[in-house]
C-alpha cells in the first residue's frame, strides 16, 4: 500500500516540478524595491566594531604586560613537556610493556603536524 502511495506522490511532484509560472517582471520589481544600503551599513559597522575590539585588545595586551606573561607561560609548558618526556623515556624500559619511545615520539610529532595541516586545509577550502 505504501509503495503505491509513494508512486502517486512522486508522480504528482514530478508533474508539479515541470510547470512554469510566468511572473511578468514581478521578481525584478520586488528586487528593485529592496533597500540596498542596509546591508552595506551593517557590514561596515561590523568591521569597524571588530577593528575597535582588536585595537583595544592589543593595547591591553601591551599595557598589561601580556608578552611577558605569555613568554613565562610558554616556558612553563616547555619545561613541563620536556620533564614529562624525560620521565617517560626513563621509565619506559622498566615497564613490562615494550614500547619504542622514538616511535611514540615520531607518531606524536606526526599527529601534531598533520592534524593542524589538515584542519587548515579544510578550513581554507570552505572559505
């Protein structure tokens, strides 16, 4: 029963899709009456607001010593990462799991390089 209904519905919409409705210039008249300046004004205001926020953010970053804080944070991260890697390399031979630490380092390096590359490539394809 549903196959027959599906066929009837498909035939109905196939016929409806083939119909042409003359608009006698209606579309052009409607498009001509739409305001054209509203979109440009909003876009300009959005860009000015973005520029203002970026300038204020950079000014606060510089005035509040953001560079020193960022540099200190990066040093802490690097020290932590190197210490963790050193502990890993030291303790791997003592475990029962036979892992090659250089292979793990190679895989981690590949993931850290490959994933951002693929993400950037996909995002650039979208835009």
